[in-house]
C-alpha cells in the first residue's frame, strides 16, 4: 500500500512590511504647502483691500467735484427748478404737456401733403388742394384723362394711413371733352371726418 503524508501544520507565509502612506516627510511637505497657500490668500486680500481703498478715494474725489459743479449750475437757475419734491415737478410737467396738446395740431400739415405726393397716377393731376381744420377736412380738385385712372387715384389716396379713418365723398365729376377729343374729366373730392 502506498503511504500517504498529511501535513497538519499550516503553511507559513512571510509577512511583507506595510507601506505607510503618511510619512513625516510628506506631512511636513503638506503643512508647508498649506501655509504657503494661506500666505498667498492673505497677500491677495491685502492687495484687494489696498485696491478698494484707492478706488474709494478716487470716487470720493469725483463726488466732491460733481457736487461743486452741481452747486455752480444750481446757482444759475431758479430755486424752484431744484425742488426737493419730485411730485410737484411731475405735476408741472403734466400740466405743461396738457397745455401743449391743447395748442398744438396733432396731425402735422405736411403729413397730408406727403400722403398726396406719394400717390401719383398717370393722366390724373390736382389743380387745387384745400386743407382745413388742421387736416380734418381735405378738398381735392383736379383733372383726369380717364375715368379708370381717376378711380385708381382715389382708391390709392383712401389707402393712405392718414386718410384711412376719414370718410370720403365725390362732390363732382364732369366730362368736359368735346365729341371729337379724348375723354377729359374735372373732379372734386372731399375727405373728412365720418359723421
């Protein structure tokens, strides 16, 4: 029979020494880096404080210069202009705006003429233009060589923004051509407030 050996003892392993992560040299290097970082932060904050103080003195000089300039300008104007109450100034401005609205014409005289000048149709020309009541009533008199061209002209005028909301009426259209001549029309056209 064969002999069998049984090892009753555990196999012994050689224990390797453990590596120490934080040695005293690494600890000193970490402390030096941290203290260096703190010194940099401290120096930056000192520089920032110095910068802000310089900026503060510069702004204070500007304030004093502007105050002196304001006092010089204030001496030239009436004391009521520099009232401490902004509500009083606002009321005065609103009152003056109402006065201006009352005395001024809301639609400028030239707007009507500009609207008429933008509408040019061949064979239609104006002989008289009457603009009354600040542009609320406009009477156009003229001549045309064609009824179709006259109709196109009147339609294009009524498409203008300034005349769009106003009513229109044709007072008179006369054919003044003789039998052997081409068609010649005289017209009168009124534009005014719708009633």
